[in-house]
């Protein structure tokens, strides 16, 4: 019979808190793997077993398990609480397969924390910032930041339960929430050192108060928002945006913005480039539509870049990174995009189109807005030379304006909306 692998959930009450099945499994194994804290909980009960500390050596644990099984020894892997809730079980099953593996969960840390807080938890979203130290949160942080998945979860959900780490603890999360503009919109509950003599439970903390407190590790956090927001994802009024004054046309008008977003065909997790961000209207609405994705924007004008940042803060758009500079500078540091919008090119239009079509993911789209014949001609000529697929929509909109006690229609400047794609990697007919 092939030696078995038991993935066992354990809490800080140690051996006494284990089920009979978990104790029986531990009594039969020759190798026990876990982090030092969990190993210490059972060593006194099984002094004859071999112990391996996987703290900092997670990737080596599948090889340890396979070697032990080859020697005829069964293995126990200790995990905190429920090994399938942000735990090690998924990783090990992916490496070892399911045959001969048995999972014996303990009550999860989540269940215990909500019992302490005396709150139901069936409607919470679960996230984790149990990752490497990425420093304090800053506006415009990219998906590489350790707090990014958790901050996106908070942006999109009313109640979020978070597993924290020593580096990314509750106080740092609270400071991140203040930085992101949620200071008056959230309350935090924190459970620290569950089942230990120095267990501490906090409820109803403001982000400002929690940011200044010290919490012992391990801690978990519940973030509750008063208002997730139900405003429109796109098509905001032009005057909703902070922009140059007096107005000089450096905002993509609502009508052109809406058609352009439709042409981009964004998905929930799209990665987007916004070149010539101006006041940020297109890029910020892309970020709201692609709420699980991210937008990288670039703007060469210092004043416009400041307005775009102010708009990102105003609308609390957290999946948006704005860089100051002139494209194509910096674009080589951005990940390959699913969609690209060009609202301004600074005279580098042909070069930008060539670069972008070379970086677009399969099925990706490039959408450009032009108000001059010269830029339209440059774009279409370049697209023809590259053998790209493309189409053009001329948008002519008129808006009502009062005249005495009546209204007339005032025409806006016509806009050409050019959509381009690579026929060789298009997922389907883009028309």
C-alpha cells in the first residue's frame, strides 16, 4: 500500500484542539512537515517522528514528501485552520495529485474570528495580503504590490475578510485605506493571536485609529465599507472631471469616450494602456469597467497629469497607474496590453502604432481618437503599411443649448475613432 499523505489543519490550541482522526493520522506518520510554530505544537506528542520546517522552503516540501513515501513512510503536513482556505493544500495537490492524499481540516481562522466578533460571514469576500513586504501603499501602485489584491477586493466588495502577515499587518492595511481615500467609509475588526492566552479582539475601529495601533501576529481583519458605490462605470459627464481651466478641449468628450470604450471591448480583467491621458477620463473609465484588471497611463503635460491623478483620487480608482512622460518612453516597462487607447501622440503616432501592434495580446485592440485630417491620414497609412485590420467611425454629436426660453442644437467638433487589430492573432471577426 502506498504511504499516505495527511494535510492536517491545526490551530494554536495544538494537540488538544485536533480531531480524533487528525490525532490518529499523526500517530502513524514518520515525517511531519510544517512551519516552526505549528511543529512546536505537536513535537511533545510525537518525539520519535522526523520534523521538517518548511518556513522559507515551501517549494522543497513536495520533494520531501515524495522521498519519504519512496522510503515507505507516511507524511503529515500541518497547516493553519482549513488547509483549503488560503492554505497549502491547493499547492500540494497540484504538485502531488490527489491519490493517497487526505485532508483533515480544523475550524478555519475565519470561522473563529467571526465567532469572536459575533458576526455572520456567509456574505464576505476572502482575500489575503500574506505576501512579501512591498512597503507602504501608494496611489497608483501596480499589481506587483503585496497589498494590491486585497485593496482591489475592498474596492469591489462591502465586506472583506483578510489574512494578514507580519509585514502586511492590520495597521499597514489601515494606513493603505486612509491613503486610498476610505478613511470615512470603513470600519475594521481585528482578531489577533486566536486561541492563545494573549488573544485580542477589536471591533468597530476606524481606519485612522487602526493605523496608529500595534497588533500582534498572527492577525486577521474584517473590513466593512458603508458604501461600495453604485454610480456609472463609464459615460460620466465631462464636467465631473477636473480638467484644464479655461477648457481647451483636452478631455475626450462623453459621446466619443463611450463609443471608444465600446470599441476597446474590455473584459473584467483587461490590462489597458492609455497614451496621452489628458485629464484621465478614458483611462479611468477603462479602469472602472476592467475592475479586475489594471490601466497604465502616460501624460507629458505636468498640469494634465496632476488633474488625472486628482480625478483618480476623486473617483477612488485604485487599479490605475499614471506616469509622467512622452510616449513611447516607459512603454517597454509595461506588461503586454489587451487594449490600448491613444488620445494624444505628441508627434510620434506612426512609431506608436507600430510598437503597440507588436505588443498587443491576441484579440487585442488599439483605439485612437483624432480631430485632425493629418493624424487620421498618418494612422491609416501606417496601418495599411503594417497590414493591420482597421476601421474608422466618424462621430458627429450635437448637444442642446438654451436660447431664450427654448433650446437649439450646438454641434461639437467631429471626431474620427480608428480601431485597429492584428488579423493574424484576432480571436474572431472584430467587426
